[in-house]
C-alpha cells in the first residue's frame, strides 16, 4: 500500500483496484474455484443429473457465482467493485446455507457440492474465501477515501 | 500410476512453494529464477503426461477416463497461468500467487493417483 513507486502517478482519483496487492492472490484462488466448480457441475449434470437434480443445479449456481466473482475482482473499477461485492455476498450466504443444510441433515443431499459441509471437501476454503473477499473489499473502500 | 514421478512433482512443488513464500516474505517480486523453477515443474508434469499415456496403453484406460485426461491437462496449465498472473504484479503478492499455484499442483497430482488407483488394473 505505502510502498513507493508501485502505483503510477495519476491526477484523477483511482477506482478501487481489486486486482492488485493481496487481491492478486484472491483472484487466483477465485479463478481456481471457478474452474473447479464449473467442471464439477458440468460433470455432475452431464453424467448423472437425474440422481440429484437440486444439488447439481446448486453446483452450477455456485460455479456461476465463482465465475462472476473472479471476473469482477480481476477488473478494476466501481461497477466491478459492486458486482464483486454482490457475488461474494451471495457466495457467503450460499456456503452458510448449504453448509448448514448438509451438516445438520435438514434434508438428504445425495451428492456433495462445493459448498456442502461448509466446503469440507475443499479444505474449508469455500468458507474462508468469501470472508477474505468481503474483508478485502471493505479495506479497499476504507483506503479509497 | 508411476509413483516416483508423482512424488518428485509433489516434492519439487512444495520446495518451489516454500522458496516463493520465503521470497515473498523478503518483499521480492517474481523474477527470472521463479520462471526457471516453474519450467522444471512443467518438465516433470510433461514426463507425468507421457508416463500416463504409456501406462494407459499398457494397462488400459482408467474408469473415469475423461476426468483423468482433464486432470492431466489442467495440471499442465496451472503454473503458466499463475506465472502470467503473477509477473504483472510488481509486489510481493505476485510471488504469493506462485506459492498458491505451486500448492494446487500436488492436489491435482494426488487426485490423478486416486483416479488411477480406483481403476484396479
């Protein structure tokens, strides 16, 4: 942040740069989950959709959320900032809801999604990721002032 | 599969990740040595690809053939994409991207082993 010579000097106020600094790593992690969730959903829907339509559609939904979050975080600018905030907010709600539903056995989930058991199958990264994402966006907003 | 290759990849990836983490801690941006190191890992991954192809001809295809092929190819592009993303970032966080990319590869290699073992050939 305060290292000299990193940002090119600019007269106009810079839009929130979600894709530099720690955000660089965040985008990389989001990109991985976008690919992982998309391939998983494509595989589930393509090979065994009738086994469990609802979880597999949720897998696809999670994939879309990760893709949107990745692109929005990777692009600088105000619109991207708000899109990223919305996507990560939905992601947070999704992982908490699906996590709770699977962990406490409210209904039967025949097959895991990325968010099942709060992302246990993925080292709980799906649970940590939106928290880090929201913290990152909040920090940018503070420093932008 | 051929476990010596898998183990070599995993060990080299962990070493690369540790080295990059150390570099990031010293506030270093990604430099040429990181590109060369990534090249070494890529070389091992190509060896893995060749070994996998040969073993599929010898022992037959794994049950989840399409998934197996997908993992074989995806594991090849993780580090090049990571480098592409890391080199444009002129701060320690670029180096941290390399740490992350290098840690993803062992996971994919272990998944490859699982898929291969599940075949029971």
